[in-house]
């Protein structure tokens, strides 16, 4: 499937069975209309297609592909931020204290993980009245600038 991208970017969405791609013989997206085909900027005979071919068929990359899985890390980053809130690295804790603090961070994270964003108490007036997300002004030490943060 990974190598078949070379056909797709050239505007070819079904290819013969006697090629190197044994499992996939066509793109899995819906057929494109003539209008959609015409509007796309397909890579045909360009140096960028050759560069893509070198990357896709790289002999060092191909063996690693089965082990690469895409995953968002945002949730784990939020949890680790919560751990730092309860157990900052600047302080030292014994085992029992650290265990209790990590459990407290996990409880806090699980309790507040699915909350929706805070909205303003007064709805916006005008042609399309709706609630707006609340923000607060914070000063970040890293950038040394003021920034808006969602509540």
C-alpha cells in the first residue's frame, strides 16, 4: 500500500496485476470525476516525482514501516503535565509520597479529562448569538510573553 502512492500521485488509480504491488491493485478512494482529475496537480515526469520515488522505495525505510504506527501524543503530554503539577522535579519525595502524588495526578487527570471548554456566561449578541470560549491572559516563562490560554 505504501509503494502504491507512486501511482496515485501520477493520476493513475488502478494499475495492472503484473506489477510489484501484489496486494493492492487500485486506490481505495472513490473514483474521481473528470473535473476532479483535471483540477489536481498530478506529478507526471517531474523531478519531484523522482524524489518521492527515492523516498518511498528507500531500502532502509521499507523494513521499518510495519513497526511505525501513527498516534497522537496530546493526552499523554497533558497527563505528564499533571504529574509535574503534583510532583515537581525540583522537589524530592520518598517512595510513599511519590506513589501518592502519582495516584493523585492520575485521579485528577481521569476526572477532568473529558471536560468541555468553559464558555462565557453572557452569550454573544448579534446576528448569530452563541456562547464563546473563555480565555485568560497568562505570562509564559519560556517565551517571556503574554498569551491567551483556554480556561
